[in-house]
């Protein structure tokens, strides 16, 4: 499944009738050349809606999808019979509004999610509905050879699954890698920070775990996660920027379609040049954004060698008033603002979402960043544009990686039901 095919599921939380459909559009029910195509489309539409909006009512599904009430009732019943969703009666559901049955994804269907970065490997178990059921992170201690990372992933996956209070059926693996990834075969073409070049990482993971694997660029899966479950939900045009130990990456959703590019490499914003940049980047250029707006520079100002990104907010807040920290924040905010202005001129987004270390910069200096963006942009291009922090925090790469893997099954729920039934029986 290519990144281009992710686009239809984004902001609306449902599968549109055609790849050209925009988020929020009323769907055309029953698209297909025959009854079986229509059935598959309707199953996919309803399951994806429930996956992206756990607890949605049948009445809401009717409104969201454009399917009539009797069709929604029939499709939900088929998904319940297939063990993919379950309904909660009004008497069991605590909430406001008119009583109505609520539809939730099955609790025991999950995907493993893997995020190998320069400093650590993180493995999660992500259920339908985007719920992160378990998360384990372990520093690599300088190890970055693919075979060592695969071994560590297998170890963490076993521990994560063993930690769950109830067993799940794992249908596959989504992996987010900080580098250029060829989506068609899961080959990491170039991950320079990890010194990976033409590594068949998807195949290595699949052999080690005995599961199908989908591998994508880390920033692209984060874009998908924020567009589906986070700050970009319901937005047809957005730009996502993320900062981590491996640099700066990103993605864009334009008219409801994810930006992909010829080889699937679009969104390498970290390698755009910025004013005043003098440091040579690993890519061979001088003055790249990620050499100037850089997590390691922030950590150096804080006097830290390593830090879990979940703790960066607290560390920056505790260091307020320290001259060297404030100076570094101001420097990076100014450069980041110029980059955001450039992206606004190219993409004209409604929303810019900042994740990772960039989200921490926004949190510590939101007014400074907003003022700098306005001052360093072509005014008509940023009028009405908002800059916000990503909502999913440290979950973003795991949720996004799982989402990329799950997409293929969301498009064919009958196949998913068969696989889940077989896994449940074998368990």
C-alpha cells in the first residue's frame, strides 16, 4: 500500500468513494462494478469510520458515510459477526445526547509498531482505534547495525505483548524509520544518521517476527497520525514538521491527499537551506534547516547529553531565565519561523503542526514563534494560517506506523476478518 493511497482516509476519518474525494465530503455509497465490490466498499467505509472514531453511533455513521440506515445496520451487523467491531447499548454507554448504540473496534486486534531512531528503539502495541496499548523504549548504547536493531525489536515486542493485561491478536507490523524509505519493498535507501544504506529492513523484521511488515519514513507516518487522530483532524490542507535526534522531517496533506513525490521521498524539509547557516550537513549541503534547528544544540544549551523527548518540555521550562538557553531558543525560533514562512508560500496550508522537539519550542515560546512567522512571511500566504503543537506526543510514530500497516486491511475488512479468525483460533 503506497502513501498516496493513505490520503482518502485522513481528515474525515472515513474512506471516500474515490481517491479524489476530499476530507469532510459526503461519501457516495455503493461504489463498485458489482455487488461484491459494493459490499467491500461499504464494509471498508464503516470499519474505517469506527476505527477513526471509536464510539460512533449508527446514526452518526449514516450521516458520515451517506449510506442509508438499513445499509449501515446491515454492515455493522456483518462487522460484529466478523469479530471486527462490537456495539455498546445505550444503557451501558455513559454520555450525553439521545440514547443510541455506539460502535467500537474489537479490543483484541492490534499491530506492532516499531520506531528505531539514532538514540533508542521504541516498540508499541497499537489497537484498532489508534489506542496505544503498550510502549517500551530502550536506548541503543551506540548500536545501530540493522541486525542488532532487529534483535532488540524482537526482544521489546515480546516484552510489550507479555505486559498486556489481556491477550491480543497481532496482524502485522508498521515501522517508522528516520530516513528515505522505498515503500514498495520496505528498503531503507538512506538513513544517514544511522549509517543505513540500501537495507531491506522490512524483510529483516518480517523474518524475525514472522509477520508482514510495512516500512515508511518516520515523518510521513507522523503526518498521517496527526491528520487522522491528532491536531490535523478534519483539516484538508496541512503541513507537519517534526524534530528529533535524527534531524527534521515532515509531510503535507494537500486537498486531503498526502504529498508523496516521485519516489516517495517528499517532505524532507530538514534539507532546505536557511539564512545564515554555515554548518555542513551530512547530505553535503551547507546551512540545512536541521543543522541549525537542532535537538542536540538545545540539549547542549541545557547541559544534557541525552534526553527522552517526553521530558524536553520540563527541562526547557526549568531552564527559563538561563542566558544560554534563552539565546538558543530565540535563535532556533527565528530560523524555524523563516522555514515555516517558506513552506506557507509553497503549500498555502490552513495549519502547520509542529511535533517532537519543534513542538517543545512552540510550547516554550508560542508568542515569539507566531510573531516571527508573521514578520518573516509573505502576508497573504499566512493570513488565517495557524501554527499548533502536535497532539499525539511520543505516541505519534507508533500510532502512525500502525495506521500505515492497517490501511490495507481497512480497505478489505473481509480479509481482515479471515485473518483475525485464524489467529484467534491458533491462539
